[in-house]
C-alpha cells in the first residue's frame, strides 16, 4: 500500500509585504531566498536592491503582493551613509580597488563648506551615471559582469531626482586603512528617486572637491511610506517561524498595503463587475484619465488595481477599468 502524503504545511505568512532589516555581506537575492525558506512562501520578490555591503530596509512582496512590485519599486528612498575622502575606487565604494589618491594639499584644504557646495550642485533633477560595478543590465548582462571580464562597460546616464543630499555630522578622520592613516570621512543623508546610486554621488562629490572619494557605508532608512524602524531582522523572523507564529513586526497584510495613488470603494454590484474584468462608473473620483487607483470593497478588502479610463464632466464622475484583479487570492 502506498503511504499517504503528509499535508503540505501552510506558509508562515502568505500575501503581503515583509519589511526586512538587511545585514551586510549578502545580496538582496540572498535575503529573498532565506525568506522563502523561513516562511515557506516560495512566491517572494523585492522592491529594489541593496548592495551586499549596504544594510537597512528591504521591502519584500509575498504571494499575491508580488503583482504589486511594479507599483512599489519606483518609490523614493532615504539613506544614511558615509563618504570617505582621499581616494577613488573602481567600484565607487570601500569594497573596490583604489584607482587614484587625492593630492595632500587638496586634503589639507578640504572643509565642510566645500563639501556642502558640491552636494548642493548634485541636488535636484540631475544626469546620473551608474557605477561601473552595478547590477544594472545592458543587453542582458550586468555591468559588474562586464567589468570583471575586463570588457568596456557601457554606462548611459539618465535623469534622476536627488531630493536631499546633505552632511549629517562633522568631517573627521576615519579608521586606519591598509595599515596607513585614516582618511577624512563625513556622514550624510540622501533622499532620492529610484535608480539613484549613492556610490556615484559619493564619487562625484570627491571629484568636485578635488580629493577623490568613495562610499564607505550605506544604510537605507525609508522606501516610500515604509520605515526601517518597522522592519524585522532575519534572526527575528526565524525565531517567529520556530515558534510557529507570524512575525509581530515587519508584516503588512495584503488588504493594508498602501499604494502611491488614490483609492476607491466599490459596492457589491461594482465588485461583481470588477472581479470579472468589467469597468464601473464611479462617483467622487479623484485623479485624471490614465491614473491608477486602488480598489477595495466595503469590507476594506483589496480587490483590484485599475485605471481611470474616462472622466465625465467636472463633478468627480468617471469610468474605472480593472487592470490587476485579486479576486480569489
């Protein structure tokens, strides 16, 4: 007689967002893999990478929430970091090989005012080029793969927005490096749009002040409305899994996920149409044609994401078409 299969254990958490406080040393993909193993939820993704040595907030999407990644991945981000002056590296961070060292006279003349002026020039909407070692892909290959192969790295600039780039302390001598003396370091705060590389900004500040510089530390504090203070460590998540209980912190259930656009509430008749992919007439609609909207029912359950396909008159009436439907998830 064949043995009966044991019933499959349900995931620790199913549909929603998990806010993780990433530790240094692993990639964002490593974190995703560990969360899959810990929670048993194989359908897991993330909303924006962190470099291996960077720490802080990673927003993971689980289950049905993976279909929301495209709406969350472009959220603005806030970081705290440290710039080390006096040397440039091939990776633009402390993990790389030193490619040049700043002249002694430039280091002696370096002061906070000059750095603040350089940072001010990099604030606002700017042309921004990714570092040669990055996960950005060109023709299917990551830039760091091309760089490690010794090939020319094509790096096209793009427009990004730096909302804030400012010192967050005093310029001071950092720890000794490679048996030599320390180099000047400065903590900073960065608020920026998606696609901005703190490593590039650190490098550019160093070029502007004439000393060269690279990023020596980076910690992500915020992604859109999500805060590092609310995140969970992987050790805490493992402890929750061992206890067989969902995590008390870091978890945002599917119905409670905030999205960066307006919300409408559907009545029972509208809900029936929406879950079958049919458009509905909505009153008190805020937004313009083409805008996305989050659609919930009167029980506050998240049922769909739609777009405003037509505005009728000027009284807030319009037609909404569902684009991503979650009925049955």
